């Protein structure tokens, strides 16, 4: 299932890499993290709470998942 994750707190490509690694750790596929837009898009069947937790563990705020 394709999900768009709205993220606050990313300020550089290093941040993008951290978010991508967190999503890869959940087994997500087709991951795209956009610094300018402040969101990530990926294909995953994980529950929203698990996605939110993985990204927030990296130090970023998830403001929504669509």
C-alpha cells in the first residue's frame, strides 16, 4: 500500500538518509524522501503507528500519514 508520510524536522540530505534507513528497516519499498516537500512516499503494509515510531525514533516529527 502506497503511503505519504508528512515529516517535520528534516533540514539536510543527512536527515533524508536517516528517514530512508528507518523506512528500509521496516521493509518498505519504492522509498522516496523529499526534503523540499517535507515528506516521504513508500510502499508498505506496516501500520501507521509503526511507521511513525520508526521515524520519530530517528528524531523527526511525523505530522500525518496519508
